[in-house]
């Protein structure tokens, strides 16, 4: 069991200075954490500095903090090409190296040698399994998958997984979850270690459907982009698909919508199939009710307050698109 809590995280190592690594660094230093940024080659230092500064400028330009605060934030970064120097004095390691299993496995064995035993190793991998990445680690209980969404300094979602069957990692996952929450992220802890986590599996399904529509010459690429961003994507920016369906069902909620649309579309109209649909409708309504109860009132937790919250956000986004 790790002898550490989220508040013991005082310093962070980010490994990899690419698209994701630099954005993570911007996020951590904005929140006041000193960061050791590990560079694959020393030549990356200049581009990393520029990229991190641009991310911070974007936040300052949008009044998240004052521009004058940026130099102080940038001083929190130490650049190094040595893994030992990057990880030896930190409590949290956010790995963002290229998506290559052998590379991640190799560096993890070095991390085992040099990092404090209680330091958490969080891989940003998009599709690899943490079970595989941590396979040769002596300290796999400190290893978690922690998949961000690009750009991590803006998108709150972080999907957390633990190596299959490794109960010791649960504590690491809980600490990481608390830590990410403390810096404004929205972490979700998956029950299984699956390739592509949740969000990339959803994205993959959407992207496969887009390709199918193009192949069948149903519409153009531009039409698909419009259909997603001015249709479901716009709504999903306000809340997830289940809450959207809850509102789609009016006073009858998602149960009503499921029964209404579901029954109309049932291929098998047998009594058994209808019964199955009804059981599912009850189940999904129960889950959505629980989700609504967990929401803070300011974001809507009844049908009416949810609807108002959705519409307020939709109007804000539509104004930016000059569509309202
Ligand atoms: N780009 C995204 O949208 C995105 C989103 C979420 C997660 N991720 C994940 O984040 C990680 C980094 O992705 P990225 O998009 O920042 O990639 P990137 O190519 O921009 O950066 C990768 C970093 O790894 C370094 N590198 C290259 N070869 C290496 C080697 N042999 N050994 C060690 N390091 C090497 C590069 O120099 C660079 O610093 C990947 O695991 C990826 O799956 C990416």
C-alpha cells in the first residue's frame, strides 16, 4: 500500500515534451506545481518553452490569470534529458512519451530505479493498456493509466485505469483522482483496463460511422463536420448523452424516451423483447436519477433546472458561432 496522500504531491515530472507533455506542463505550473520536464533530446527545449508559454498566454488572454504572472510560472519548469534527474525528487510522474509500448516499458524500469517508491506513475497513453506498460515494473502498484484529452490544460477529462488484477494500484488511482480533481480536472476511474479507455472508444465509433457515410456517398466531409458540431456535439458540450436523452424524454425522462423510440424501432416485437426493453428503461432511468442527484444544483439536477442549464450554455456557444 502506498504511504502517500494527494496532498503529499508537491512536485511533478512530465516525461515527453510533445503536444501532450507541454500542455500538461502548462496545466501543472498554472496550478503552482514545480515540474521537471524530461526531453527526449536537448533540442526539444526551445520548442517546449515556446509551446508552454503559448498555452499560458492563451489562458491569460482569456482572463484566467494576469499576463504578468506568466514569467513566475515558467520559472517552475526545470528541463532535463536525464530520467534520473526528472523523477528522483517528485511524487507524481505524468508520462507523455511517444505511443510505443516498448519505449514506455523500458523507461518505466529506469523510473523504478530512480524514483521514490511512493511516486505515482501515470501514463498518458491513448490506446495501450497499463497492464502491459507496467508488466516489467517492480512497482506496478504505483502505475496507472491517466489518459487526458488534447489539450490537457483545457479539457478536464482524465480517464484512469489500473493494471488488471493489481489491487495495490487502487490506492494510487484514488490518490491520482483526488489530485486531478484538486487542479480542476474531471477524472473518471474505469472498472476495466481497456484499449482506448471510454472516450476514445466513443470517438472511434463516431469516426468509423463517418467513414461509412463518406464511403456510401451520403454526404461530404464538410456536411459531417457540420452535422456533428451543430448537432449532437453542441449538446454534448453541455452534458453527456444520457442527460441529453433525459431531457429528450420531457417529463417522462430517459425511460419515456427509451420506451417511445425503442418500441417503435424494435425489430423483434415479441412480448419478451418488449419486456426486455422495459427492464432496460427502468435500469437506465435509475442510473440517470443517481447521476442527477450527484450534480450540484448550479449545474441543474432536476429536469427543469437541467434544461435551463443546457439552454444557457447552448446560447453562449451559439453566440460565439454567430448562429444566434
Ligand atoms: N496527441 C493527442 O491528441 C493525445 C491525446 C491524449 C493522449 N495522448 C498520448 O500522449 C502521449 C504523447 O503523445 P503526443 O501526441 O504528445 O506525442 P508527440 O509525438 O507530440 O510527443 C512525444 C514525445 O516523445 C518523445 N520521443 C520520441 N521518440 C522517443 C523515444 N524513442 N523514446 C522516448 N521518447 C521519445 C518526443 O521527442 C516527444 O517529446 C502518447 O502516449 C499519446 O498516445 C496523445
